[in-house]
């Protein structure tokens, strides 16, 4: 059982990198059909890349939630990033771009820049599905633990502070998204941007916490140095957004952040090859 758990953990970690590579290859194939790039990776939602874009982000989100962090705070950072990833996928950007190998049918945005009603209908369906699944998943987890331990109190048993924190945080997150979805008129137009920003922030926090966790371990100095260098690079990578107005800044920053997190994830996979926690 232990060996099976470790192998499953390895496959999950490698699968996450594979999902990102899947998206990258799809974008490159689309680039081969035209002589331009979209101004952001999110803009590829409006090209033939759409199915891969949505599928890859949902796969990444699931992996980040399922994989256990080496500490409670790292796990929480990965969970938040994982919960935001589907929102990035399901609520499209309003920046449609004009670089696609196929012509759009009905315009996905209105003249005022807001999402068209048919896109909002997609958002409504998809976000409701995500929220309902999330709440049902938490309830199912509570029921399973209760029956497995033969005790309702097992869900909040002493010694499970990480589980309690994670359960509370995920529930609170879903409630916040539900309230924003129901009562914020700008949800469809702005949730993508906020979710994407939060996604990258929580990934950077996870890198920071992992570096902090092993900073005093003499046997892992190489990993600590690589994590710290990756974190610094992730922070510096946002510079184009602050000091340049180039149309493709967002694309460059997104690509850089994804690549850098991929580097961190690959290095950490080597570090934790014999364990089952991130």
C-alpha cells in the first residue's frame, strides 16, 4: 500500500507538469496556423485552444488540491491555488484578442467591453456546477470520515488541526465565491482577472513556504537555493506589467510564471521522490 501511494503521488506530480505541457503544445500548434500571438494565454480561450485551456487548468487545479503539502500552510496555499484554477478556466477573460486561426461567430463581448449574454450563460452554468460540486464534495468527505471512524467527532478530532483548517478554508472560499457570484454584478467580467492574480500569488506563496521549511536542513541546501532563486525570478517576472505598456506583456508574464512554477515543481518532485507530501 505504501509503495502504491508513493507511485500515485509521483504520477500526480508528473501529471500536473504534463497538463501544463499539453496547454503549451496546443498554443504552439495554434501559433503555427497564424503569424501572431494572443496578448495573453487566457486569450487562447477564444481560439481552437479553448478545450485544452479549460481542461488543463481544471486538471492542474485538481492536482494542486489533491496533493498534500508538507505543512498545513503549504497545503492551504496549494489548495487555494487549486480552487482558483477552475475559475480562471471557466470565467473567460474580456480581452478577446484578434489572433486566431478561425473567425469567431457571435461576438463574445459587447460594445462596452462586457461579456456577451451567451458567454455569461456559459459562466453561470459552469460556476454553478463548480460550486455545487465543491459543497457536495466537502459534505461527502465529512460523511466518509464519519462512517470510517464511526464517529461524527472524528472529522474534527484532536490532532487534525491541518484537516480542520483546510476544511474551514475551503468551505469559506466556496461561500465567498458563491456570494460574489450571486451578488456582484461584475463577477462575469472581472472574476477571471482576480482569480488569475490569486492563482499566481498562492503558487508563489507555496514556493516561499517550501523554501522556508527546508532553510535549516544542511542536506537540502541545493534545493533551498533553487527554490529561493525561483521565487525571486517569479517576483521579478511581473516587472513588464509595471514598467512597460507592450501589448503582449500579460502573455509574457503568464508564460514566465507558469514556466518558473514548473521548474519549482520539477525540482521538488526530485526532492520528494520517496515521499507523499509536497
